[in-house]
C-alpha cells in the first residue's frame, strides 16, 4: 500500500512553574497511524517506529532540544491501526519574545521518510509581580485521571483538541488554564473574578449564552477547568476568552485562543449584512423574538430548529441576520414587502384565532391559515348535540391540488382551542376515524379506535359538510 510522508498534527500550550520561576511548553502530537510503515516482528506481528526531534531556537541559537522515539503498539494481522499520540514538556527561557521559533522533525524509522515543521513561537511572559494566565488548552474530553496518562493535570485526564475544530457530535468544549501570582499581587485569601466567554472572531461580540463567571480566592497557582455546550453554536470562527478581573471589575489579565465550529444542523448567517436594510431598525429584542416566533407556520424543520436556537441565544445581531435571510430566501428582490405582507396576515390570524395568552399563529387554525392561505370556504359548528365543536375548511385549489379540506375540532370544548382532526392534504393528519372522535363527547364508552367501515356515515351533518363544503 502506497503511503505519503508521515501525516501529523501538532499543537502546543505554554505554562509556568511558579516555584521554579520556569516556563515550559507542552507539545501535543498526533500521528496518523496509517501514514506510517510497519516492520514485521519475530512473531509475525508488526510495529511502527518514529523518531521525534523538537528544537527551540532564537535565531541560530538552539535554546532547547529533545529527541526520542515513539513506538506504536504491536499489531496482529487483523488489528485496527491507531494514531500515535504524545505530549512532551520542554522548558523554555523566561520571556519568549519575537525571534523564537520551534521545529519538529518526525522520521519514520522503518521507511526513512520524514517531515519537518517550523513556526514562530507565540510571545509569552510570566513576571513575578503581575497576575498572568497560561495559554489555554482546548479539549474534546475531560475525565477523572486514570493514573497512566501523560495528559493528566490536577486529577484529570485532559485530552487535547489537536485541531481546535469542533464538528458534528463534538458539542462540548472543555478548556484548561492556570492563573499565576494572584496571591503575590492581590494578597492572601483575597477574592477576584474569573470571566470566560465565547466571542465571534471577526466581530468580537460575545455569544450571549456562552459567558460565565467564577469567583476565586488568591493562590500562587490556580488551575481552571471549565466547559461550554456548543450544541446551538452555528458554524463559524470563534475565540474563547479568559479574563481575570479585580473587585472593581477592572481587567487585570487576559488570554484567548481561536477555534472553529462546524454545526451542519444549523445554518451560518454570519456573512448576512443587515446594514441599510429594513432589519437594521428591528433592534428591540422582545419584538424581534416575537417576529421570529410568528414565522413558525411557514418555516422548514431546519428553520424551526435554527429559530429556536437563536431565540435561546438572545444575540440580537444573529437574530437580525437570520430574519433577513429568511425573507431574502422568500423574495430576494423585495424581502421587506414579503415580510410586511406576511405580517398583515399574522395580525389577521391573531385577531381571528388568538385567545387568552395564545397568539393566533400559535393555534392550529392559525398555522393552517398562514401556511396555506385563507380557505375558500369555512363552516363553523360550535354547538351540535353530542358532538365536539368543529369547523370544516375547504381550499378550491391548493398547490395544484383541488378540493383540499380540513376538519378542526375542540376536544377541550374551548371555542378557540381547535386542533386538526382530519384532512386530505398530503402531510397533514389523515384520520379515517375522525367522525367517531367527533361524536365521542356524547358517547364516553365509544371505541374511537374502531375501524370505520367503508362508506359508513357516523355523523351525518359533519360528514356532509366535509364532503360537500359550502
């Protein structure tokens, strides 16, 4: 089988040993096991061997150096090959400033192929007289320490997110960081505030429900393990920010890290521009939430889910972007007119079918009216012996289909709380026993699940209205 050169992913975070006044870098390495060559062992099994070299330089000067070997497990002929993962801690100079680089050389000892990687080190400094924060380690998973993992920190195994990418099924973002010298700067046993949040990378706006605070007590080193639920975070580029603030809420120190989110269950509307559109003036949050909710009768399942997420988020710009995109998809040339026309229909529906705290568009009749338009004919029967209140609607033509009908009824006997009982519209409830259910009000022992014989008329008046609406 042909293989490319060693395929790997490398990430790192910088930390600080306060008691030794010594910064160090943790390098996180993952090597694709299928990109390696394997040598046969004496017992007809196979194993890969890779030589790893780390170099940290300032200009031409080598300031740190590590070389070691990584061996894969010994695999049998039918065993699945796993990736090789490793973490290496390397001490670095106290102040990492411009001019420092790190290099990785990974050499497949079986094939002789190698890959080299070099990049500038991010600048970091940990002065004793200032509160500072380590770099942030992102993680896909945190669990109680197993005792045999080199990813263990403070009683937990913290598995790095090598790519900083959180895709489908990766809905939990964990992070680890350390706060240094708070007791030196603020004094012993003093309280201060830790703030952490997710912000959009370009706009630097906080995603409203992805922000949290924690009160901490000063100590030379304070480890922090926290998490965010990304289930409702749309696809996009983001930053995780960690801030340390004093009692007066003044910023003392901060740290940030980039990550990417792919959430195919949610659309990405971050590129939708709302400036100089009709949506730009919709900046009353409560009103905008109501406008988005009233779109439910004409929304797809995906749009319903996205709208729910945006309402839960409460981020007004994201809601504006979603709202504008919704109407552009209906009428790209005149989205404002499309919205105003629909809004007028919503107002009619609220007047016709709303009751108590229930808006008309939230009712079944309101939903049908907004989804399909006003019926061609409507007959309401609020009072009939032994029968629940009901209403029959007819559409002469509905999306190319003729004589489409609905029966609504109110099993709660509320004059406005009607439900769809039966319809001949594809995708709607089709209930062959609808007449039995309609007359079950006056017949409590009636078996409403009984099959209606072909051609049988159970409720004469309702049957006549459904088959001959007028």
